[in-house]
């Protein structure tokens, strides 16, 4: 031990100090979820009007007995009907006394408008929350939950300070799209942006990536080959994509007003 570099010895010492705390954390008993306490109803394609006249659609899961309940809003670009388990959280919470408003974001799946990631989530989040608070099944208290993009929309809605938003629970969700999603503090995240953006989310529905990822498939449209192509603004065309929002991302490599 004496012959080890000082940094290594310090790291070993820190690890020894941390082990008891890590073990305690692993051994912690978290409370179990309360059991279901009510039956539910589902209303599909409920129209939620936005301030510009666009209609976003949501599936509303709520307790079967009429009454006023706390509301959870979840907004997704991945479809409220996505198999196999998009409904899991909605069923879980609605069976435990909450109304769950599960909404397709603007321009995706059943909702109206143009799909441009990140651009409309402040106003649309605000309008959806305030709409939910005024429904006959609402007690006026609205929270949000979800992870990844479903978490990002919570940060954006909270920026607008909707009067009836009482809590958010974002998971694995960046608070800065430019610094922690599109880039890592300025470094362009090519593989993530390209795969998540034009390859999978070019338009209203989820695109099928199968032809680009199949084992032994044609190299000309292979994702693993195309990501090496330059210039970047020609890359999506090789896979037959033309996502205008991706062109905008490439046109704004710095943290400018487009990202603020």
C-alpha cells in the first residue's frame, strides 16, 4: 500500500468509507405502493383546446365514481396507445384515486398541429394543466409525471407557472435541451440526435427503424454506416428522411435564441 501513488491510496480510502453507506442504501426498505381502491373509466380522444385554436387529444383515466379528484397530466410524443405498456402508469394511478390525463403532444399521433420537438411545450403544457384543473372531475390540484421527453415537458410547463400546477415528478429529464440533450455542454450528440430525431421521430408517427438496423441488411441504408457520412446536413437524406427540425438543430450549433 505504501508504494501506491497517493491518488490511488486516497481513492481506496474513500471507497472504504463509502461502502457502509452504500450498503445501508441498498438495504433500505421503501414503502410498498398502496393497493388499488377503486374501479376506473376511460375516455379516449378527449379534445383539449390550445390558445392558438389547435386541438390536442388525451385519454382520460379516472375513478369510476363521480367526484372531484387530484389530476396527473402526462404528455408524450410516443403515443398514448403505444404497446405494450403505455397505459401502465395511467391505470396504476387512476385505480388509486387520481385522474390521469395522458396526452399526445402537438403534431404527434392523434393531436393536431405541427411536430417540432421542444418548441411548443411551454404554452401547450400550461394550457393543458389549466384545462385539467377546470374539469368537473378535478379538485383543482394538478401534478405531472413521466421520464425522458415526458419529463422534459414538465420542466417546460413549470417555466410558465400555471396557477394550478402543484407538483412535478420528472425522471431522466434534462433541464437544458441544448446543454444536456442536443449537446453535452456544446459537444454535438450525433448518434443520439440522429437516431432519436429524423430516424425515429421525423413526422406524426414513430418511424420504423428496421431497414436501417437489420442484421446483414444493405449497407447503403445501414444506420451504423450512415452516421459516418459528411456533411451532416446530407445524412438524413440517405435514409429517406427530411425532418425540418433536424435541419434547424444543425443550423444552430451554438447556444443562441433558438435554444433559449
